[in-house]
C-alpha cells in the first residue's frame, strides 16, 4: 500500500513537471499564470498522499496553506499584469 | 489487503488518471481558455477522487472533516482563479480559438 502511495505521488509529480512546460511554451502571459493554479491543485494532491504514506499528519495543514497560497499568487499575477493605465481607469470614480 | 484498501487503491489510481488527462489537456489544447477548462475541471476531479480515497483510510472523523474542507477550499480557489485568469485574458484581447 505504501509503495502505491509513493508511486502515485511520483506520478503526479511528473505530471506537475510536464505542466511546467506550459510556462516555457505558453505564448501569452495568461498561459503562464495557469501554472500557479496547477501548483495549487497538484501540490495539494501530492502532499495529501505523502501525508498518508509517511504518517506525518502536519502535511495536511501544509496542503491547506498551499491551496490558499495558490489563490493569492493568481490574484497577485492578475493585478500585477494589468497595465498601469487600466489600474488608473479602475481608480477613477 | 482489505476491501477498504482495494477501494482506496482504485480511487487513487482513478484520480491519478484524471491528473494525467488534465496535464495532456494543458499541453495540447489550442488556446488559454481551453487550457483553463482542462486545468480546472480535470485536475479538480482528480483531486476529488484522491481525497475520497484517502478519506477511506483516515483514522478519525476529524481527519475526514479536514480532508473535506481542504477539497472544498481547493474547489473554491480553482473556480476563482479560473475566473480571474479568463477575465485577464479577455481584457488583454486574446480571442477564443476557432476551427479553421
């Protein structure tokens, strides 16, 4: 059972690495933003499987923090990528 | 291995398969809106199946509730992130892919 957990965690990690290819290839900026969300979902899965495999229950809390960090980083990317002129227009009443 | 262990193994393998499907979609789909579909739907489904399998192995009810809350939070996070990224793509003027 433990071997299955570790093998699946490795498999999902390889999927994550393949997804990072999108950061290198992605023609537009938003393709690169996708990776933050990918890390959020995939990272949570890997951490939860590892938490079950090793018995370290603190990894579940780490998975929770990963999910939150994922949203925060996407918000930061989206806000940071809009042109300063757009932000000016948003600030006007 | 008991019935519970077999069930967990089946659910975990199914979840990993959906992660693979999401990654293939991420790499192969033609534009950013399609890639958002693959990422949000397939990966979250894979995560849901994985968490379901892990819930069966939990030692106590508090672990089950914690796993359920993590799943709900990731669902919310994924939906909000997809909305934000798609909005940013729309504002930048990226047009959806059409079959030529």
